[in-house]
């Protein structure tokens, strides 16, 4: 699925597509939100939820790697590298 086609989907369909085709990459918290990052083909999707809730508030979709900056601090490589 292309970036544009994904953005055109209703949020419920976006969530279904992520569940079946997205690759979970990372999770983080920001203020009172839990954010889950997914890779989907040639773009990324960030799912926003309130902490302690399962309902999705919104899904932020982006293509540029600069959108990954907030997740870089979460990456831990083995000491042997």
C-alpha cells in the first residue's frame, strides 16, 4: 500500500492495516500518551493512545527518516558491536 492510499483510509482501516502488515519498531511515552511506531512498506506510522487506554486517538503517518529522531534514544546496541 502506498503512503497516499494509507492516508486516505479511515483511521479504523489504518489500524487494521497496521495490525496485519505493520512491523512494530518501538514504543515511547510523551506527556500522558503512549506512542507506538510501525514500519509499513516505505513509510512509518505512529499510533497515539492515552496511557492506560487502548482506544487510538490518532495515527501520524510520515515518510522522512527525520520523524524517527524521538525514537533514536531508545535504540540499544550490544556492547560487542
